């Protein structure tokens, strides 16, 4: 992962997470023809997910910085997250704190991937509206 990312911290983080997931699913993973391949794929997917998230953040951050009056302090953002309906709050925390993808969230919450996608869409829309970020809210409409 270090050779792939060039970032020692990121490589260590995704490797640790991949091994933790392999351990968590070891009954299933150990029966695979190549458990190391599965673990590598998980690490690679984590790198891709984090890269996508970084690109989204880089696209949105300039808008927030150029309009500092709309940028809410982190504590305020999490206060709005706490006010979300329970399912939306759970999905947001699992996605953005737990760094789980939609399939993993679906498994944890006992719902379909489509329900997770819809729930996260609705949560982002509510948060954008609550934080008075109209252009972000419109992107999610």
C-alpha cells in the first residue's frame, strides 16, 4: 500500500483496517482460495474510497472557505447530525466516522444498499439546509 499511495500513514491505516476486516470475517475469508488477495482488495478499496472522499472535499472546501460566513464549526455540524432522525444519524456516523462503505453500512444496519444510499442522500440534504449551504443542498436535490 505504501508503494501504491506514497503516504506512509495512509498505507498503515488502510492495511490495519483491511487486516481488522479480515479478522472480523475470518470464518468466511479463511475458506477463500486466496485470503491474502481478499485482504489486499479490501485495502485497495479503502485507498480508492479515501481518494474519492478527498477529491469531493477538495471540490467543496473552496466554496466553504470563500464564504466563511457559511462555514460552521465542527461542533455545530455534529450538533445538527445529532438532530437527524435516528437512521440518518446512524448512517452518517458509520459513513463519515466509521469510514464504512454503503454495503458495510447496509450489513451493520440490516437494510439494503439502496436504503443506505437514500438515507445518506437525505441526511446530506438536511445537513446542507440546516447549515445554510444552498448550493450544496441543490446538488443533492
